[in-house]
C-alpha cells in the first residue's frame, strides 16, 4: 500500500503551455479519478485525446472539480513515451500505444510474459514498430530459463517458479514455435538512458552486480543470456525480482550518480494509480500501472512521457 507521504505525478495548469507534468505532494481528493484508467497519459500525445483533470478556472486543489479535457500534441516538442510492464496483455498495450505515430520513440520496461495470454503477440508488435527500445524484465529472463529446461527435457527451478508466477503454457508453446521472438528476447538490454534519466526494469541497485556503467551492465547481461544456461537464467531472474530498495534518498543518489543520471524510471512494482508515482521530488518514478488484466478486470495503465532531455514533458491544451 502507498502511504500518504508518497509523491504522485499529476497534471497541473500553467499559462499557454497549459498542462505540465510535475511531482507534487497531493491530498487523495486531488488525485486523478480511476475513470481515467486505460488510455490515460501523463504527457503529450501524437493526436488529440481525452484525459481527466481539474476544471480550468478552479485552481484550489482542495475542492478541484474534475472534468474531461482535450489535450493536443505539441508538434514542436520531441518526447518519448514510456510504458510499464505488459504481462501478456497485448490488447491493453495497443489501447495505450497502438496509435502512436512511428516517429514517436517508445521505451518499454520489460515483463512481456505471464499473468495474461498474449505475450508473443505483444512482442511481435513491438518487434515490428520502429523507434522502440524494449528492456528485459525478470519474467522475460525466467521464461528463457523455462525454454532451456524444456529443450533439455527437465522441469527445474525456472519452470517451478514460472508456474508460480503466473506462467501460461499456451504462451510458452507459441514462443517455442517463434525462434525470432526468442532471439529478440535474448538480445534485450537491461537498461537505457533518456537524457539524464536512467531507465531500468526493477527498483533495485542489483544491476551493479553486472558492471559499473550502462554499457558494461548490458554486455554482462547479454553474455549471461547467450550462455543458454538454465541456472544462469534463474539467477538473473532472482536478481531482477528485487524491488523497493530505494526508500532512502541517499541510496538512490549513490546509485544514479554512478550513471551520471538525475532520476531513475522503473517498472516491476505494480500500483493502481492512473499515472506514474514518484518519490524524492521526482528523483525516482514508478511507471508500472498494473495494466494487465492478469491483475484484475479494472481498466488500468498509462503512458508516461519524457522530453528528450529526460525531464517530464509538457502538454498543450487549447485555450490554456
């Protein structure tokens, strides 16, 4: 459960460039209502869309009246779309990012498998989309370990943990018929940078076990994955399972300073807010909105937006 001291990224109003994403401590009454759900976004979009926000002319946060607002893309601004864990729900994924212009960069934070039934379809769409960076999550390392166990005719620790973590036999069968999809997963990086924002799957400094800079970490993970050793996959899975290890600002700063970053963006730790949540004035941002129906039938999920320098992007609303 989130306590009241968590900082929630929300939409506020400014003159002209009307909707500005910022990290603010807000009372529960001001948080965006659940109706925004799937399809909501916290940044500029490639076409007009409808989001929920406080009515213009009502600046008082304590008694803000929510209404639907049409948000328009600012064509003069480059921005990057960030999508959290998909967990097999290709339909929800496409509802959120299927209509993005192909010129809009998209970064996906891993965990394509388990909990829902259409991971392979989600990956095939991501493979076909230009300007897309996809990262490896713990569930992706795990299913690669399951593949290697299956090829060896054994059911070891990977298979046991995969079933316990919502693994879908139908997904595995489809995956093993798609060698190009398996190769795509094996070549996923562990982390990337957008401007001064470090982006990775889990909210843990465990990546430093694999190297001391971004390139070294990605290469180390790549070598381990290409070993095709089930035990190596299991240990990678176990490492990437770690979460909630940045509740100290000092620990967070020590970690992101290694990468010369100013903030960390991660998935992996699901929440049900209709926008990203952050702590320490935006120094760490959680974009895992539990979009998969494997977490329940409620409409959830969002796209988090960054400007090319890694700061929160700006929205433009007509008449702002």
